C-alpha cells in the first residue's frame, strides 16, 4: 500500500531521475519487448516485459510509460534517454499536441499515448534522443533487456501475453 501512495516533490528537494529506454520487436509485428533502466542517485532499477505480437513503436513507447509509472512521487524531474525518434519527436516537436487537437484521427497507438499523457503530466520530463546501437552502455543494456523479454522469450518457448492494444488497433484498421 505504501508504494501506491504518491508524494509531491518540491523543486530541488529530490535528485534527478534518469530513465533509459528501448523497445524491440522481431518481425514488426512480432514478438516484442521493452527494457528500462531507472537511475536516481546511487540507486538503479531494471525492468522489462514482452508480448507475443506487437510493434517496435509500441514497445519504445511502453518502455517510457513503464519507467515513468515506476517513479514513486509526483513532480519528479525525469530525463528520458531514448533512441526512438517516434517517441522523442512526438513530444519535443509537438506531434502529440497536434494529434490530440485533431481528435487522434489516423494516429496509431492511441491507447499508449493516452496512458503516456496521464503519467507524463505528473512529472517534469525532458527527452534526449540518443543514437541506438552506438555503444551507449545504458541503451545497449535496455536493448538486451527488450530483445530478451520479447524475441528471446518466444525463442525459449515461454508464453508471452497478448498486446491487447495492438490487437484492438489492428482490428479497427481492418474494418
């Protein structure tokens, strides 16, 4: 229960949180996963998850969402490091505001973008695009977590959950 209670942070009262993320899918769509590293001061936490059939963009976005949802207090200063131009540009170049203003018409991953907006609004978030597969240690680790949680788990014969948001979107597009 204590983990569910959120505290309000005042500016400068808590350290900056660094959130490193990556998403992957094999086949796009195919088995996919996300990897997250959260760093706050000397503390570090890794998270990952996978789905039986999803897309790379969904996993890139879900990685950011999962990391932000793991922050235990509101108004945190969070620096997100992602190799996803899709996610970073959607926020930094105003795509997300335009999609909202236009009623989400012809926008993919609306379920995740709405979930993102809910958690994003609780924090002070800055996005940094980093080049993927370029030797950035945290990005490389997040990639390994994402691949292992998705395609790796599928190759090992592990049962992966369905990405119901992807399936719902796929069904809508086929109408």
